């Protein structure tokens, strides 16, 4: 990958890329000074040519961004929905959510190697693995990645990562994937509330409304199944998973700030190393205590485990590094679009009942998620748009009246004969 100045936080796409326009130089003017009438025409043509070229450059850049945005949305939607459905399918033969979480998190180790491959292919100034690693380690401070930094700045996020994924997978065992995916969308509302309280972010009334809608959707989703203990536990697990995800994002911004692409890749690889070194003992304990037990390794559906891990890795890669090619808002839309995809699959593969309460809850949570995607200055943009529309409406009647008044005069002038000889 090219050395990029933008900074991103893992599992969050909060920075917006800046669209730069390429300036196209116009044609050189002739040395001889033309007359007034002759000078106006080339100047107008030149200005028009420059404007059209700039508009064409701008439109091409925007079309490219939109094209990549559609591709990223489809990738996020398919990978997130696919991993959720594949996890549900895996639990039919392999009832071990924590072991599945541990196995999938180990694949995080591939983040930095994949980033370095992209760096070698795209960057003009190629660095060795050691040089690139040392440069990315500056993210942790002047001393780089020390043992103290590893346990104080990486280990807590490794625990939060494991809890987020484990609670999400454990909830899939209790309730259907549609409810799980839509309830997990509430994590964006939790991020706003925590950022407002902890980071002192700007207060926005529309985001408070979105948070209220998310909480109302959770209550309605619980009511949809009649407050049965099985569904209540599943909903509580998803809400806890969304809370862990929000806490991860807010703490990352509070303690580490933002990271470049290489730094984010290194950080996520470190989480994979932490998982291998310190979390491996937990699946072993669960196996020997027969909490998560399987008779033989031949009975493990390795295809489902590897498929789930690849889809989850793809989702995290696109979500963290897709900002390089498109807008962050489009990437967030992929998570919302995974809800109807899971709903369609559940309709044909499970006995889910889409009663009125469940449908309203899904719509309310989705609406709250979309409200949270509004930029901070959305109200200013809306006022400017309404002002422009009002100005245009006032200009149109004035132009129409001017045309009507000038029409008869021009006809009379044309009708008059000329006596000049």
C-alpha cells in the first residue's frame, strides 16, 4: 500500500477522506493582443474548457469513489452476513463458541503480513519488513513495542476483542441470526453515548434520538418473543457484545488516538499474537472440563471453521482499510444491509416468525443506525440547501417575468423595416 497520511482506528471508520481535484492547465494565449471582441471569445472558450475539464475530473473521481463504495458495501454485507450464517451452521456440529472465537482471532496475525505485501506491490519507496515494522511501532511511543506497552496498551484490547466475538457467537446459539445482526447495530449508538460521556464529543440532538430508538428497538425485540428466558438471554448477550465493541472503540480513541494503515495492521496482528500466547489456555480448560467438548478432531467441521475465519478476516480488513478507496458512510451501510440478507436466509432456513413487533423493532433500530451516520454539520448543510432552493425559486419567477416583458419588444423591433441605405 502507498504511504497514506490518513489515520484510522481498528474496527471503526470515522475519518473521512478528502477528495482533491486535479487542476488542468489551459492553452497558452497568443502574444499579440487581440481586439475586445476577439479577446472575449478565446477567454470564454478557455474558461469554459477549464471548467469542463475540472468538472470532468471531479466527476470521474467521484464516480470512482462511488464504484469502489458499492464494491466495499457488497463485500462488507456479504462477509458479515456470511460469517454469521456460517457460525450458526457450525454450531450444529461443533458446539464450542469460545473455541471458534479463539480459532478465528488467531487469523488476525495475518493483518500485518498482508499489509506488507500491499506495501511492496504499491509503494514506490519499498522498505524491508524490519524497517516497516520499526516505523509502525512508533505508534506505541518513542520506545516502540516494549513488554510494558504490550500489557498496558494491547492486552486490554485483546480481552475486549475476545469478549465481543464470544458474546456475539454465543448469542447466535440462543436466537436467530436476524435478531443478532440487527441488535448488534446498536453498538453505534453505544459508541456515541460513551464518546459523549468519556471523550466529551459534541452533543447532537439527532444522535440522542437515534440512541433512544436503539434502546426502544431492543425492548421491542425482547417483547416480540414474549419475554421467554431463552430469547432474553440471547438478546442480553448481543447487547453485551455491542457494548464491548463500543468500549473497544472509545478506549482505543482515548488511549491510542488514531492509527495509520500500517500501524492499524500491526496493532491487529499483535491482538492475534496476544490471543495465541494468553488465550489458548482457556479453550484447553473448557475442553477438559467438558464445557466445550468434542469426541475427536475428525468430527470438527474444519471447512466451516476456516470459512468463518476467512469471512471474519475479510470483514475486518475491508472495514479498517476500505477508507482508502471510498467514503466511511458507505462502509457502515454494509452492516445495515446484512440485516435483510440474514432475514431472507432465516425465512427459508429457520422457523422465524416476522410478526409486527419484530418488524417494527428492526425498522426502528435501522432508522437509529442511519441517523447516526449523519455528519456533525448536517444541520448546517441542510440550512444551506434550503436557502439555495429558496433563492432559485425567487430567481425563476423574476426570469420568467423578464422574458415576458422582453418578448413583445423584441418582436416589434424585428417587425420594423429599416430605411437605412
